[in-house]
C-alpha cells in the first residue's frame, strides 16, 4: 500500500490590528474558523468560515451594518472551490467571492429590501470551500491579507471599525523558519545563528534580518537567552514524527 503524505492546514492571521475603537467596540473582531480537519490529504475538502463577534448590543453603541474582508491563501497548496455569504445578518452581497489569484475579497451589508436591521453580537458571515492540492506537505494558510482599504466592520453611523483579526487553530510559530509546521533542529540552527546576546540590536553575520526579527520573541530588539527560553517552549521536534499545530509563543503576549 503506498504511503500517503498528509498536509497540515492552518488558518492564520497575516496581521493583528490593535486600535482605539469607539465605546462598545473594544472587543470587536473578525475571525477565520477552520471547520474541517486541519490534517488533510491531497484532494480532501477544506472548509473555512468567517465570523463577526464583539459588537455590543448596548443601546448607546451603533450596531453594524456591514463588513469588508480581504483574505489570502496559498494557491499552490489550496484550490478555491466556491464561497457563499450567509443571508443573516447581512443579506446584500457587495462583492462576488471569486479567486483573484490567491486572494478573496468579501463585502456585504444589511439588505433594506428585506427589512434587515443593523446587527450586534456574534454572527456567521460567509463560508469558503477549498480542496487540498498534492504539492507536498507543509503549512497551508488562509489569512487576512494586508490591503487598503483595510478589513473592517461598518457601523450604523458609517464609521469604519478596524477589528481584531483572529484565526483558529493557533497560528504557526514565528520560529518555524522553514514553514514545515514544526519547530525542530533545523529551526534551532537558524535561531542559534541569530543568538547575539542582550542589547545587540543588529543581526550577527550570517543571520538574515527577517529571521533575526522573528527570533526576537520577547519583542525587545535583541535575541538573547530570554528568547531562547521561549524558543524551548515552542520546540516540537519533527512534524513527521509528531504532527501537530505549532504553538505561537507570541500569541499570549498580545504581540503581532
């Protein structure tokens, strides 16, 4: 019987946005939720949902009248099949959900012709269907991509609210340097090459600046033993021996 290779699928954010929001919107968020098995074989279906949450239903808070979301995915890992908006709370689609070459643009608002009212609370906004491709193992990403205008929620007073952008399961660790869904000896070799010590804010010779920034897990401008201690908590060994979603050490610190 031929050996089957499994592809680890993770929905992750490209960016986390923290801004000063109007009263009642402090917890506003848009979230990508992977509803299918995160471990899929080539040809198996992948389903991801977009949700809105955190819009207060207090009388003094303007409810939401629509949203726009700009998503991305890796077209060499995933084939987009189709997408659909939910009829509630925003029954008026403003953009067709089509593959733009690894990008998906979504927007919808309340439909006055159906008597829809602005919404608050938690709501399922859209469902996206993909198929896993056969281009080897690795992390496949569905994420909020950087875009202008930004992914946002619009309220009754036509204010653009920049929500926190979330994904589940947790995002891949920044020290998974080779993006193979594990933190193993290969990643340690890259990390150790950037370990320059306290107060050294420039990458040492042989350390790529992007890797240096990723290895700075404490977000204090250097890569030292404090970062190494955090690296150890992310170490999983090879995914081939222990397939799992890699924890993100920055996810519990509020960092992006």
